[in-house]
């Protein structure tokens, strides 16, 4: 079984556009929207937050403010892309010993190559979203892409800066230790 990375990218872009549209219609004070992929590349979706939910958890003077502002695990909105996640899982399950060593349970080189291609596709797709009409309609929403428990602070800052610009990334970078 071959994984179709082009189809994955196109389907992911459509899911992102639809999710952004749906979430911004339901939540007028959305400020952050992150594409989130699991480290085992079996699940993908978005995590988003609103200013109202942030204010409910921490005020700007609180020492926990930056944690609640930027830590996706503390955000209000989670939307898993079920069909894409199912396709991702089915691909890995089609030949499990190819991707995980059955003796050590460590990921194999083939898995690492697949993971790198998924990350590259996600980087490309979230950049396309940034450049799309949907983002132009919502210029104040911060975009990001994260692989939980994999990207370090530098990885996250690089992506955040690329997606949102140097000015927005300044605050993010100053407080990265508070939420990573």
C-alpha cells in the first residue's frame, strides 16, 4: 500500500479551510488556530482558542497567562479530521513491522521518512492556508502547526514566525518557556 502525499495535502487543505470557516462562524473572538498532528502520525486535526475562553482561565496579570494563551492542550476547541486520521492509521497498520521494529518497538527508518513527508506536507498546507482567502478574512487569527511532544521550542518559534510574522512571533518567543 502506498501513501498518496499529494492527495493527503489536498484533502488536508480542504479540511483546514472548512474547519477555519466553521470555527470562525461559531466563535467570533477566535485568536489562535493550530494544525495538530500526533507524533505517531495516526491522528490530525485542529486545536483553536477564543479570547473569551482565555480570559476565563487567566487574566493578563496572571503568571499562568502565557501558558493558557499559547498551550494548545488548554484550549477550548478540538476538531479531529476523522477521515484523514483513519487513512493515516490504515496506512501504518497495512504493514506494522515496516514502521515499528517488533523487537524494540522503536520507529523504523521507513517510519521516520513517512513522518518527515507528513510534516513537510503539513508545513506546506498551513502555509497555503495562511495565504488563502480564509486567512485574509481573519488576519488577526494566529496560525501554527505542532506535533505534540516532538517539536522543541525552536521548531515551534520558527513555524510561528513563518506563519504570523516577526512582530507576532516576538511575544510567542519571549514566553516559549511558559508553555512548551
